């Protein structure tokens, strides 16, 4: 999986490419910190993400928990297959999804 | 019966009688009074007139003329004025004596007095009418002074100034009721010189007349009262009393809405023996009530009978419906075809039927038939036809053979001359090869994979049971996986709307092609909906029967692929690659592929993390992919501790981010996205099978 991070002041944008699964989730978790700790606005761009499993959902959930305390988190460009997983797991109600 | 008061017949009739009697008696009184008065008046007038004529005839005209001429002089007038002032007749007597006229006067006076007495007249007098003045000449009731006095001529008498005859009149004045007549006195030259007036007293007559009128009135009133009482009593006796009795009694008979309440005992029984219309009415009502009771008793019997027949028909309809295969899907274990059929009978039991059954593991027999006629006869015939066809088919006969034999069997003793159109087909499911025979039935409709439904036209044989010995032709056809077949009865194409238009084959094909990919059940529903919409409120004339078959072809599977691998998260990519490779072979859609991928990951990671912890062990994955039907069956085996992940409680997916539990989400996604997930413990192994159709 390829992770592209863009930090603009306290605005953090993370673009994900490939598969966010059990193997790659720890990688995202590592890349996210420590930038997210001081961010006020975090955006996940999932345009090129084809796949997400529960391990990936865990990372997104922990990011959301952090951002709930200190700012805003947005998910954008979600493909239908991933949207389906968000739907099934109720994550559509937790995450702020912009499509 | 409620009290009618002023609207009751008694009151109306009695009132009417009272008014009629009143008018009649009053009219009679007035008429009698008038006739009487006229007759009396006429008599008096005649008498008076005759009296006047008699007097006039005997009065000396010349004497009268001399006297009149004298008293008309101014000199006499002066004398008379003086006499009037002196209040004595002597001056006048002297004046008349001087001129030798007093004798004239006394003679005339004596004569008038004599006539007055003889004629019993009130007044008899001589007068001369001259314009609006009349000069009194002689009046035996008056003093001499009266002679020469002037009087205003009464109004209306001015025209008689020429001392001519005047018809007698009855009048009322200060002198009382009088009948007066005037007749001219003629002198020797034949000139009218004066008139004689005769007044006859009518006061007694008039009093008599008043009494007569009063008597008449009293009589009329008495007559009225008596006749009213009599008629009222008579009316009551002969009409109103029996009528109210009748009315009350009939109300008693008909005061219930309950039909069972009309009993023989309740028929009216009244003491009415008269032979008049009321008697007739009473007898008619009795007869009518008798008929009502009889009719209702009959109706009750008929209704009960009808209900019994209705109940039996319902059972018959149920038996008939039960005879047709009605449980869908009929062969749930088979994936190579899908079949659905419906029959809506127009009446309680119908003459249409569909049928389908497996002749052996590989042969499906389908029949669609329509018996001529409707109702019970058609349904009985249908039962026989259906049974015979099925028996023959199960003996292994071919469609043409079946129809040939069934035809001969049905023709035997078919006195009712019913016949049945049949489409019969046997399909070899492993190859899709079909053989059909069509005995006068509607053209079947076929749809090739991804195409449209189209009619298959070929020549039909005559209907079954029309004629013994008919040879039926067979027709081969080929079904390929994805093809569909639709058969129906004329109830579909001949469904009629209120404008008498037929549904027709084109509308049927349009309905089929609305969604040609629909499964047979939805397909038949589409046609049914279109028929209902087309027909609207028009009644259903014929049974509507349809059967749809979708042929999917025999089951085909790819070779099963196995992977046994160390259960470690590091091997996840390898496992996913293995799954992807297998799914790609079957052209699995992206979405299903992603879902299956996630499921494989979740289960494999679960095994890797927990099955052997803290040690590691092997996981065996088997992927079995169906080409027809398209599905993936993936089996995971491990020899770890017994653990059924499906027993774990589902996470609450409605909770907020803060409250969310991290665990359990993976297996939850698997359960939600796969068609089925099954766990079993087998030979000390955890076996988890997921299934997904695509």
C-alpha cells in the first residue's frame, strides 16, 4: 500500500493507494502518528484504495476518536465496494464521508 | 302501529262526510227558501197587478181627469196651502163643492175604499205621475187635505210619467213590506189620465218567510248532525274499523327483519266476513301472507341447499388446486432450472391445468392444458386428462405417444363431447433437448439467453378427445442455459376489458419483455399485473393459467483448488492472491470479489491470531467455484482449539466512535456480506464454510 501524507500547517491529508488490510494497517497507523496528534483537520483520500478489511476500519476508527477531541476528520472519494463495507459496519454514521 | 291522529283514515273520512252534509243541507235550505220566496212573490205580484187592473177599470176616467185638472190649478194650490195652514179640510171641500167636483172626489174615495176593503189591500190610491213629481189625487186612508199634495216620484219611476202600466214590485219601506202595482186610468177619449196604485201588505208573508228560513236552518243542522253520526258510525263499522284492524294485523306480521319470523301461525285471522272490497282485501292479504310463508320456507331450504353445494364446490376447488403442484420452488435441490406456474379459475373450479414433474433425475415433463367449457364438468374432465397424461408420462412414453393414448382413452365414452387442448413437453435437463407435442393448444413462447420472448409457431394437431385415433406430431427443440419458456392458456390472450378488446398475444409478449431477465415467478406476476391493468373492472371470463421455465443448464464447477499454508498474518497476501486467482477464472464481479477477499482475510487472520496461539499451525483453504450456478464455496480448516466465531455476539453498529468495541467487527462483516457462513467441528478440526453467489 502507498501512503501519501501532505501536512499544511495543522491540516493533514492522507491519500491511500492499494489495499488497507491486516498487513498494511500497522503501516498506516505508524505513518499517521505523530502528525495527527497536532492536526486540527484530517482528510483521508480513498480515491485509489480498492480494499479495506476490519483491520483498516480499526485504524480509521482510532483516527476518528482522536479527531473527535481536537478537530475534524473527513473521508473522501470512497469507492462503492468500500462504501458497502462502511454501510454494513455502521461506519457511515461514525465517519464524515464526503463523496 | 303508531297513532296516526289527523292523518288517519277515520278522521279524514268523517271530516269529509261532515263537510258534504253541511254543504248539502245548507244548499237545500237556501234552494227551498228561494223557490218558496219566488213563488210567493210571483203570486203576490200577480194578485196585486190584477187588483190594480180591476180598480183602474172601474174608476171613471173623465171624473178623475176633471178632478185632476182642478187640483192642478194654482188657485187650488193656494186654497190647499191655506187649508194646510188652517189645518182643516173644509176649505178644500168648499172649493171643490163650488165647482161641483166634491161629488167626484167622494165618489172616487168611496169606490177606492170599497175596493180596498174587498181586495184586503193595504193602500189603494189615485195618483198622477208627472216627471219627478207625483200628484196625489185620492187616497181613502188620507184626509181631503192630501188631495193635490206633491210627492217626489221614487227613484226609477221617472220614466212612467205618462201614467202607464207599471209591473208590480215587492219593496220594503217605512210602510213595511209591500207589493205594489200601478195601472193607468183611461178617460172616455182613451187617454191615460192617472194611475191607480194598489199596495198589498206582505209583512205577514215576510215574517212567515223568516220563520221558514229559520226552520230550514234548524232542520238542516239537525239533518247534518244526525246524518254525520249515522255515516260516521256506518263508516266505522264497514270500513275504518276493519281497515285499522287489517293494518294493525299486517304490521304484526311484517314487523321483523328476520326471514325466519314469517310463520304460518302469524298469518292474520280477523272477524271480517264482509263481501265488499275490504273483505276481498282481507282474503287477498291472507293468501299473500300464506305465499310469503311458503316462499320463505322454500327459500330457506334452497339457501341451505345452495350453501351445501357451495361448500362442496369449495372442497372441489381445493381438491383441484391441491392436484396442481403448488409448492414453489418445487425442486429446491436443483439448480439447473427454475419453474413457476399459476392458475386463477374464472369460476369456483376451472378447466385449465398445468402440471410438471420429474420423470427421472434428468427428465422434466411439463403440461399445459385447457378443457373446453367451464365449471364442474370441465374440472372433472380436467382431472381425468391430467391423471391420464401423468400416468402415461411416467410409463416412459414420448409426448406424441402419450397424447395418442390419452386421446383414445378420453374419446371412449365422452358423451359430453368435451375436449382438451394440451401442450406437453419432456425436457432432458442435462442437455436441454426437448420434445413437445401440441394438441390444439396456444403457441409456446421462448426466450433465448439475453434475447426477447418470442412466439414459436408451428402446426398444431387437433385437440385431445375430439376424435379417436389421432396421430400427434412431435416437435424437437433445444434449450440452452439461460433460455426461458412460457406456456399459457387462452385465458391470458383472451382476457377481455370493458370495451370488449382482447389482451392478445402482442400485449402478452410486451408484458413478458418488460423485464425478460425476471425469474419465472416475477415474469408470471408481470403478465398477471398487465392483464389486471388491461381488464380493469370487467369480469374474468376464463381461467388464467401460465407456466414459466427458466433453464439454467446442468451444474458446472471449476476444479477445486486447495492451499495449505502456515497460519501467519505474513502469509495473508499469498492467501488473498490464491483466492483472487480462483475467482478471476469465474469472472467474478469486482464487488463480490472484494467482499469475498475481505471475508477470506478476516477468517484467515482470525485463525492466524487465535487458533494456535501462542504456537502456530497450518490452515487449509479449499476454494470450490461453480460456473453454473455462479458461486464460490470456500472452506477453512485448522487444527487449533475448538472455536466457533459465529457464536460471538454481533457488535452494535449504531454506537458512536467513542463507544465502539474494536473486536468482532471482522466476523460481523463476513456474516453480513456472505450468503451463508457455517461452522462445524469435524475430526478435531475447526471447519468454517462460506458461500457466496455472484
